[in-house]
C-alpha cells in the first residue's frame, strides 16, 4: 500500500494498492506522482516530508535536494491503517458464496448454472466480438434499452457484459482506449453487470464447494459461471437476486438468439434482427441486433415461445459491425 497524507488538513493525497506483479515504482517516483496528480487539489510540492523509515527518507533526500525530510514516527498513517483493517473486517468479511450471504436465492443460482451451461455450449464469442452492441429489454425486471456485449473473441474471459444503456457501452469503450490518467485510478465510464466463465481452480473454494454440493450443472471444469456487478470505479457491488436473474435470463435467451441467427450474425453486413422469448415464468426477454436497429421494429408481446421480427419499414442500407 502507498499512502501520502497532507498535514495539518489530514487530507489523503495518495492511497493506492501496489500490484506485486507489476513493475515496481520507487518511493521517490511515488512522491513525484503524488505532487503532480494528488487525489484532491492542484499539483503542489510539500515543504517538509516526515517518514518513519530512515532508508526511505534517504531515497527522498537524494531525489529531492532542498526538501526538508524528517525521520520520525507517523502515527497519523498508523491510524488510517487501523481504520482500514477495521472496515475490511466489518464489510469485507463475507465469505465468497453464490448465495451472497442470503441475498440470492438457491432457485436463482440453480437457474444461472443451467442457463450458463446452455450458453457455453452455444459459444456466441466464436461468432461475434465485442464490437456488436445488442439491445436487451426485460420489461418485467425493469430492464429497458440495456446493451449487451459478447466477450471472449480471443479465447479469454468468455462471457458477456450488460451495460445500462448504449451510451454506457460507448463510454466503456472510450475508457478502455484512453491511457489511465493517474496510477491506481480506474474509470470504466459506467457501471457494468457481467457473466464470466471461470476455471474451477480459480474460483474461491467456498463457491466451488457449493457448486459440487448442490450438483449444479456445468459444461466443463473451465466453465463455472460467475456474476459480477462493478461500479464505474471498478469496485464490486454486492449482488442481488435481481442481478443474478437478469444475467440468467440474458444467458439462456442469448443462446436461443444465436442458435437461430448464428449464420446471419457471423456476417459483417446483416439484416437487423429483433427476437423475443418467454421463459418458464412467462417473462419476456427481447434482443435487437444491432442496437441502433430498434426503431425499425414494431414490438408486440409474443404469445409463447420465441418470436423473431423483421423490420417494418425500409432501411437506408444495412448496418455494419463496429471495428
């Protein structure tokens, strides 16, 4: 962990967790980056620095001639660390579980595994990449004009992402392309709900044990479904039963969508598609590809099973998949 605290205000101007697998940053570089891009306020240079480690103090003196460097205890940082440990013990003490400490029902988890197995068998990531935005609507769950992006075209991180809107999808793509402004600061551009397929060996032990004890079906040992809901800063939200139901319904209906339209979606130039399906609970799940084609369709609730619609008016040329 890397902390720089400004006194007498008590403002934390840097707080980051260092990745042991990433190239190491010197302590002097850490201070230099903090001065250039503090977490709050304008860039600035301190008049004095207090450190509890004589070796680190020597490094700072060498890198910043003329800066007053004092070796003395840093009880202020000790207090911050104590508060952090206490917070983690209170709020981060939940053991990893598909049931999310009771927030997700056994029925929803079971449905997730069944839907995920069907989707993994269909493998839509072999047909399309993340450049094709697909509109998702599940009216009964309050999902309207969401955007689905299939991931795994390179054979890694198989699954899909659900964005709250097309704008969220585009913000996510822009955020992925631009360089990170400050080390340790993540901005996804939006919040995102996702389904990833994980190796059983990479799952937390408790989750893997739950799957074995419950006998939930998987396609193979590398296809355990894992749902995540991340905020814009990439922090994990506690999952709700609704989150898991949305992902489960999306997965099963996506499998049906690609089973019917795989040959069309594989082309760079295809006629827009809108398809609705009803699950066993009579909940409608509707996909439109590409996303922008939604205004071309007249949507009526299907009477049962699934319904595929064709455009109700002429198009001005066929849509092309984004690069």
